[in-house]
């Protein structure tokens, strides 16, 4: 069983590891700050663009709807469509991928969209493609944990803090 997710950066680390270890992908993986310029190998730059709210998980964990972007900069010797082709490969890899994270804490990616883009750094720019998607993480403690397995609930108008599990009461049978 995969270790529980405690923070969004674990999604970044899991994605980077998967991309680095995917046979035949042959890309350098990093954050946009890691990019120093196009070279002999293509780059895949992972970044989080947004952490939006979402509906709580069935176990009460708080949803973090992460908007992720993967910007691809082709190798210097690559063809004009190399970045577009690599985005297609990444799209196939990313679809339905939970990156080895627990399924009850990480939904599959949705709303995948690839678009041409430019990466600008100082006075240089590189033709690139960016693949964006959203992936929901459910972080924090569950609100239904109980040694007896008794479901709990709380009404927002009856408690001062809906995120405090101590304010939840047992569901009557």
C-alpha cells in the first residue's frame, strides 16, 4: 500500500519520478527554475498553477484540486513538431495516472489540454508545448476515523469548526 499523502509536493515528486523512470521517454524532468536552456535532451517542466477547493472525500479529507502544467521544451536538434509529439506521449501517460499515490487520496487527472507555448527566460525564448490538467488530492486526517467504526457527522450550523473531528457526533442507528 502506498504511503499516505501529506502535502501537494508529494504529487510533484511522484510525477517527476514516474517521468524520469518511463522507458523510452528520455526527458530531463524538473521545475521551471531548473531549466538552464535547451540541450541534447528534451525537458519536461512540472509546475502547479493553482490549488482550488473541491468537494470533500467520502472519508472527510479536504480536497485540493491541483492545476498542473507540464511544459515541454524539445532538444535543440529536434524537429519543429517534437514538442507536440512529446506532449501526445505525455498525455497518454498522464491519462488515468495516479503516480503510485493512494487511490483514496489521489483522483485520476481530468481536463487534459495541450497547447503551443513559449518559454521565455531573459532575452531568450524557446518554442514549447504545455500540457495542463487538474488532479484532485485529498489531504489531512479523515473525519470518520473511529476505533469502533461508527460513522460520524456534523451539521455546519451546529458546530463552530466543521474541520474539527472532535465536534462530530456518532450517527444514530
